[in-house]
C-alpha cells in the first residue's frame, strides 16, 4: 500500500492531542466542588499557594469582614515568614473586638478550614490570642489559643477542619470573638479561611451503628463535625492537591500505632470502585496498608492497635478504610478479624472480601462511639483489630482511618484548652527572662544534685520493697520478680506463647472446648504483668470485694483507664466453669446499662476478667440496700414520671406523686403521668402495666399489696389480667404549704398499721 507523506504529521499531531486529552482527563479531580473559596486574611490581591490555588486577600475585597466602625481589626505580616513559608500563613487579621466574615454559598454540606499561625504580630502579644469562633449557631472553638496549640506541637502553624451544612437561602457567617477580661487585652486572629463543597453523602449518613449499643444513630445535616484525625495507614502523607477534589490532607500513622506491621505497598494498583464512590478517598490510601504480621506465625502474636487522643464528653464518627491488596487473597472467609473500638466489640467477624466481593476494591465502615466525660478533659480512643484464629489466614488489614467529633445537643464542638486567668501567669517579663539567663548555671547544678538524690531515694525504695516482699512471700518471690523484668522481650513472648497454649490445655487433662477457645481469643488479651502493675501487685487497698469466683481489685492501666479485675481464686471449685461462662456470655452481651467486659488474662494458672470500673457503684447498691414492696411501687412510679416522690409538687399543691397517679388512673388518663422523654407509643401498654403494678404495690392496706414474686410475674406479663388497684397510702403531703414549712400535720395520713415504710417511700 502506498503511503501518503502528508498524512504522517497529521496523524502524529492527532495522537499527541489525544494523549494530552487523556492526561488532562486522568488528572481531573473526581469531585468538582461548587464552592472552592480560599481567603488569604490580612492581605490584598491574590497569592498562589502550595496547592496551586490562588488565595484571594480579604483586604478591600468582597470577603472583607464586617465589624463595628470604631472597633476595626488590623492586618499584619508574619515576621517568621521564612519558617512558615507559604500562603495563607504569611499574613493575618487580628482584632481586640468581634468581627464576622459573611459568605454567600449554595445549600448543602461544606468543609470549613481555619488556618492559624502563632507569631509576634505588630501591636499584639503572641501569647494573648484567646478567642471563640462560631459558624452560625455552631460553636466551633471556645477559648481557643493558637499559640498554646502550636507550642504543644512545636511548630508555628495549625489548621482546623469542620463540616457544616448550609440551609436554603442561608448565608455562612464565621464570627471571631476575643475573650473579654477587665485586666487583660486578649485578641482574635485568623490567617486563612477555606470553604469547599462536599458530596451530600460523604460524611452525613443515616443509620450509623453505635459501638456497644443495639441502636443506630442518624448523622443529619443539623449536626456539625470536626475532623480530628485523617490517617493514611501504612502509607505516606497526602497533600491537599492530591485529594479527590476536596483538598483534604491525610497524615501518616506514625506516633499513633502501637502495633501492626507495614503491609505491601503497590503504587501501580488501580482500585476498583464498585462499592463506594471514587471521591471517598484518594487511590493512595488504598494502595498501602498495615497488617498484623508479615506471615501467619507472627500474626498470631500481634494485633493492630491505634491510640488516638480525643476530647471527652462527645460522640465520635470513626471511619475505617479497607482494601484487600494481596492478590493471593481472593475469596471471602480467607482473612477474618475482630474490630474493637474503645474496648467495645464493633465487628465480630470483619471480612473485607465479603463486603467487596473482590480484591483491590475499596470499602469503608462507619461507627459512632460515645466517649463519656469521667472528669478528664481527654480520652485515649483505642482502635484494635484482632486476628481470628479460626480464619484461613491469620491477620487483619487496615488502609485508612478518619475520626470526626460530632456536635452535642447545644450545637457545640468546642473544649477550652486552658482557662483565661492562667494565661496571665504565663507571661514572662523582660526582667524575668534576664534573671532566667543569669541563673542558668545555678539551676543546672541544683538540678544535678536533686537528680542524684532522687535516684538514690528510688534505689532505697526498691530495696525496701524487695525486702518486704521477701519477708512476706519468701526469697524466691523477690528473685522471680527481678528475673522476669530482666529477661529480654523474646523470652516474654515465648512465655506468652506457652501461656496461650495452656489456654487450650495441651498439657492438661481437662481441655477447653474449641468454641470456648475461640471466644477467649476474640477478647482483648492483657498481659499478667500489666495487671500486676495496674493493681499495685493486687494490693489489699485496691480490693473491691470477694465473690465465689474470687477477689475483685481496682486497677488503672497505663493510659489512665480505670478497670475492675476479677481474679479467679485457686481455691474455688467452680471458678473455671464460671470463667468459661462469663467469657462466652458477657462478651456477647453489651448494653449501655451493663458493665462492659474489656478483656481477659489467661497466663499459666492465672485467669482474670477485666471489667469497666464503676466509681459510683452499681444500681443494686442504691435500689436494694433497703427496700420492700411499697418502696418498689414508689420507685416504679418515679421512673415513669421522672421525678422523686419526695420532691414532687403539682398544680394543686396538695397531692404527692402517689395521689396524682391515683387521680389520673381513676380518670382513665394514666398516660399523662408518663414523662415525655421516655414515652414511645409502641411501649404504651408496657408503661401502663408498670403504672398499674406500681399502684398495686402502694395500696393503703398491706394485705392488699402483692408479694415480690407476684410483682415479678406481673412485670413479666405472666399474669394476664391484673386486679384493679385501690387507693394508695400517703396520697397527701405531710407538710402544709400554706403554713410554717417546718410544722407537720398532726393527723394521721394513713390507717395502715402494718407497713414499716416511712412516708418518703425509701
């Protein structure tokens, strides 16, 4: 065939155009946000950032903040631009008064990112930044100090990311409010503001399971979220421009992972997005992972554990990203593992291929975990992936983690990081700095002497402790304890391996059943020496009680978690059976009103169960210390109504809770007694039964009241038709409200001469 020279360059140009088109198409973001607003606060014009976006200055632009005419904010350049080095940290807007940014945006969820740089700005003290940030009705930051945060991180810059949904015909207002003080001038500052749209279903989800509970929670558009962690597990950091179009930054997992091995990294892997949208996370997240061991033998000894510090008193959305990237794993049931979040079972049998039906296919699982405020500002949120020994391949896999704080009922996301008065005490004067420099040599000398004294004191204390143990347990105990801690880690691992073998009792004549063995392996296993340290060697002062199983001790783990350790008594004839039963039953039984089983310890002859510690005791200590049928009836009515009988006041100012319950019952309006917060139409029959049983228990004559066994049968609906109650005792108050409040009625309120129950019911 004859060639045409004129066609050759034309074909060449067409091929180049086609290849360039493919390159542009592949580099196009997977999600194109409607809003992509980036504001460089404190500057004018536009400046190109590291993410290749042009940041618009707020000075003299449509993004200028609104503020009072006499209380204008100021702009300033960061003196340490060399160390900061990029937009938007090079300039800032600062003010001693409130100022607000107003953005006209489309309806829907948005990313809000606030950028701060702690530096010495002209006319402002760097340590006096102390302010609150609000977005509409949501409080994003309260008593926030950028200088404190950056000092704790040993860096100059920091950013905060939030998710907020904007309603129809609504503007997005960001208000910065300095802390007010009569003695100090605190200011607010902001270096950059970013607003980026997000897909409607990215993080706002219906029906998210709550860890440790049986119900689901709805993360609706009326909630706000704060991004706390976004980790590329097993991989490198991902910059904003490398995201799927929403400019999210992904950090490495270094410093958060206490166990787990780096898995295979395959940058050429092309994830197949058949189960989740492509914009969920960058491909890089799913091209690397961490697994619990490079081979099955090592996997049996290790778990994949992350420890993340979060604010207490909030609910958190935990998103775990998975992608099976090992080509030899291509069938469900091959790799199965358990997922524990905050020591609670979240997934009993996680199987990535069961979710995705193919390898190289990304997937994620969402969970909500409730972190109670137990007096501490922060809480260590643990994420543990445990291997299942009954799976074909021993090991767990994890590709990424995202953790979001959810706003509370007051639309609040904030926790103050320090009280304002403390700031006044932290400001060193010039004289103080000079004095500090002069005394440096003296301080070093004094510190050295004190350090030597402390070391000598510790050595003496150790010797005394060893002698005390030797006196009580014999010389062998002291040497054994010293020998254990001096042994290298490989020996300890071998000891744990032998202890695990004893779980199955390969060296015993009474083997554990295989199903019991599996249940034990699914629980978090704690090292015996860890529990010895947590309970101060099971000291008598930490003993909470004694039962048929054995003694119970209070303990405290290294992360601050308080626990109750139930230790099997070696003299207990039925302890082994109870241990097996508790592992099987309690590990499956999780409810917010039941104490949680956190794990177990099985080493040698030691068998222990770890429970959540209850500092205020259990409910039975309050209900059953002293009670009778009448008191139980009062308790039932109090639960239904939500108020104590002793503090009850109704409109007539003359009836007690019992009197009102009797009045409403006779009027066929018992539903009016029910507290609205517990009322649900589907449980109306059960609640009315509780009211009727309560009235039967508080009848005026003792012989008319049911026995405890009959009360139980009534509540269990074993007795179908309940008898009609008669008038209760003590239906009127004993204190005349229109006379002296300390003068009691002289007439009897009841003719009952049998019951010994006092007027208050308990």
